């Protein structure tokens, strides 16, 4: 097996940007013609990357609202629902299409980075029922020439027996379930040959990765969703997640579509270059940040830090919902304000709201009216030095104890 899945992984930044610029222009043109976008996309005339950052963010709630029995994919697909090999249902409910073409979900790049390929038997413990995770990883295994045992979830005793009898060499599933299989095999005295683990769908804690390493199992994780497929993945360097070559990732300030400076935590927004299902600036609801530089493994694409929390921080204070979009509007009203953060606490059995505002000015009364007008609540205004708020992507922080 060669070191890289293909030559795309080691392109220069200029080569990648030029190739992506043309693909992005075509993708926006495709999407603009679809009824789901309702004419809300402008086809770029100049730099498509600059045009992209000005386009509206597409949220999952919009997909759910648009999906009907007459248009099960909400008008966001370039193909009819019947043109896809699979249709899936995720919690919401929300429906997603799936293809079986070559690396349709772009999972092959991740599995190759882990060393999975021809000669491997992958025990795929992701669900094949309704949701697409099992099919996503099976499609990737086919892309690298591996054989798949479609185990699905549960029935650990049978999973253990199959792993032993088939000589399974690789695992795909949630980070913690492999531990149950290994311990199940230990309990009945069966030796397993698993040496590689491709995990997703949950937190890979350091102690768990260490547990696998102690047993000679290389465990790497990827970041994928049912809507987008693979977004980013770990390489053996294990320094952040490398963005896949088939998507464009932006990190934006929660509640807005405004890109944040490199290194600042924000919401992950993804544009897929898959022509079958052109999602433009799709908001994942997850927080992350860009890592500077390139991976030591030689792959040159953008890196992100991985999952750092949820972007939807909507919180009820004094009986009223406060949303990230409102905090963004508050900031936008004052050009001298860099960032703001709403903090909810309790005092004497009552909710207390403090709005911390980064500014060089010393005039809290300047912002009190805006706070009440935008957030629809009165709260204490606390002015802090620019750059002093934590870099964690939070614009609303709930410090109340719920017992």
C-alpha cells in the first residue's frame, strides 16, 4: 500500500485552491438551479471563495422543513430520490440520499490512512438500519479493496465469534464498542487478529486509544455526518483532523456565516463538492478551529482540531430564549465591539444575565439599550479587554446548577 490515497493529498495550497475554485463555481451553479435554495444563491463572477463566504448558511432545520412526501429530499438534491441506490432516515426525522459509486461518501481516504486495504477483513459495527453509517464505511472499504463483514450493532457474543472465525483484521464502529468485543473475546478465551480500528460517532478518549495501543491496535478517528459523508480524518501523525479533498470547510462565528480568524473556535460549515447532492455552506452545529500549518504525515490540506462542542447554545433566561444569532446582532450594532458573551447564573432563586463585551471603551451604558433591544431582556453589561474572552466558541454560557 502506498503512503497516500492519491496525489490530491499532497498538492500545494495553490494547486488545491485553483482546482477547488473551478469545482466550487460549478457546484454553486448546480445548487442555484435547485428549488431548495429558492434562488437564494448568487452564481460567483469573481473569486468563488470570496463569493462563498457571502452566501447564506444552510441549516439542518431548513432541510427538515423543506422535505415533504412530494419532495423527500427537500429540493436540495441534483437527482430525483429514485435515482439514488439508497435513502436513509436520521433523527429529526431527516432524509438523506446515498450512493454506491466509487468512494461516494469519501471514506476511502481515511481508511487508507489507517492502513486498511486489500487483504483486510473489516468488521463493520456501524448500523445498517435506517441511518447511513454502516453503508458509509462499507463504501469506503470497497474503495480501498478490503472485505467487509456487515456486523451492525449489538449481539456481542456473535460479534466475538465472527471476529475469531473470520480472522477479522480491522474494526469500524464507535470508539467504545471495540473494547466490549475485545473483553468479550478475553472472557471466552478467543484470540482476535484485529490490528486497526476506524472509529467515529463518539468521543475517542485518550485512555481508550491507549487501551487499544497496548493491545497492538492502531486506532484513528474521522469526522463524518449523514448529510455530508466524511469531512475530516486523522492520519498516523494524530495531529488534528485533515480535511478531506472533496469538501470545503469554513469555521464561522456561531449564529452567523462570518468566518473567524485562524485558530479561533467557531462553527464548522461545510460545502460538499459531490455533484449529486450539492450542499452549500451546510452548518454542522459542531464547534472546531483551524490548526495552522500542515500535518507531519505529508498531507497538505487544511487541518481542524476536532470536535470542540456544539454551536447551538440557545438558552432560556428569565423565561425567554436567547440565541447565538441575537448575540451576533448585538456585536454587529457596534463596530468597535469584537466579541460578546452572554453568561447566565442564579442569585436568590432568580436568573441573572451578564453580557460581557470586548471593547476598548469604558461606557457600559452605551450598550445597555442594545442589550435590551436585541436580547429582549435587561442584564448587567460588563466590559472586558479585547481578546480576553475564552477562545472556546461559546457566545452563550449557562453556569446555572440544575441539580
